[in-house]
C-alpha cells in the first residue's frame, strides 16, 4: 500500500495510490461512501496513530475499489503531491556515514565510525516531490544530494530492542538529504549545513511495511539530469534498520510519524574529482526499489 498526502484546491488530504490506473483514493471520502463505521483523521500522522484499525479500513476500501465513484477518486495528474508527512512533529533523524563506500569517497577508512552517527534536519526543511529546492546561492556554492531510504515510525516506543524494531515501523519513504558542504565544514558539525529550507525532499509515497518484501535489500539509484550518480543497495548499510531504530530509541521516545533517514551510498557530488555540486536547473531523481521515485529541481 502506497500512502500519499495530496492537495486539491488548496485542501490537504490523505490518500492511497492505485498505480495501475494512476489514481489516488481519498481515504476519508471512500470510507464515507462505503458507509464504513469509522472516521479517518485528516493528517498522515494521525492516521498512523490509529494503528492496525487504519490499515484494516484501507484494505476494506481497496477491496471495494470498484464501488467507488469520482467523489472519492482523483487522477494522480490532477493532484499536487506533498511530502507524505509534510511537517514532522520533530526533526528528521538522519544516520551519517552508514555506507562504507560513501565514507571512503569523503575521507578514508579511518573515518568509518565505530558507533552510529546521528544528526537531524528541521521540519521546515521538508518538501514534497516535484517541489523546487532553493539553491541558497547566498549561503553556499557546494550544494550536494544524498539519496536515502527513510523509515517512518508507527507506534510509540522507548528502549526498543533490535528484535522488536520492525514492530515499531509503519513504512518507508525516500529522503534526499541535500547538504551545503561548505556550510557543514565551516560549522564543524552537520546541522546548519543540512537543515536549510527545502533541503529535505521526501516522498513521493509512504509505503506500508508489509508491501516491502525486504527493506534491507533495495536498490538505491540517484540521477542528476539523467546521469546515474549513485547506484547502491540498502544491504550495504553498516548499521541495519533494526539497529538504527533500536539505538535511536535508547532513552528517547520515538513516536508515530517520526522519520529516520538511514544514510546514503557512494556517488555524492562531493565524491567526484572534480566535485559535481548542484546548480540551478538541475533535476535530481532518486529511485528506490519498491518505494518509487522522488524528483526535484534546483531553483
């Protein structure tokens, strides 16, 4: 199941995509139209908080797809896609240096971390697919891309064990961890170089975990203007998904809708000689197997 947050006539809705027909179902209206005894919340985070009942209702909607009318169904081409979680409640968690090949392209084997590195991006940095990334040319001349699989938490938990971690995951999406490399270097830490407005494109879908056979074996491909820059696989993570969730949750409560970007493989612009930083007009496309393609253009 591929969930979306979409906008029609300046109203935001939660939907599920029917890819074969290139349509999106307005879940709330579909529940009303089918006279199901439930009310669907208006935001993705609130829907996730409902838990298994929400998934059950969506399955009922999909089973009755042929009974729905145009009241509940839109063509994908007629809606504006937003980030699945347009405004996270807290900063987006990001794992740094989680692919050895990326660590090596940015430094040396001495930089491979013994312990997991974590930084964050502010909610104000989040945008959706097809939205423009600001170049911030007054602040940076070294804007870079990083294609990443992101985990979305499904229920509240703290001190989560590795064995239980998947129980706390709702699904997966794509994040482009856009980074101002020069700003990052100036401040000797990651936050200011990674949290500029529009530097956390997310989407296009939030794919429910049961629809992903093995999140730890997914192709991750990033293209800039059609040129393949990154071609990796989530199997190459040094800290796998259950470990990431477990470590972040130690002593800190994770909540429904929390987003965790799991790191990027090699092929970032800074890793080339000479570097290939983003320029105005560049189109970045990140495709992750079973998830979709996140596409943004630099303004």
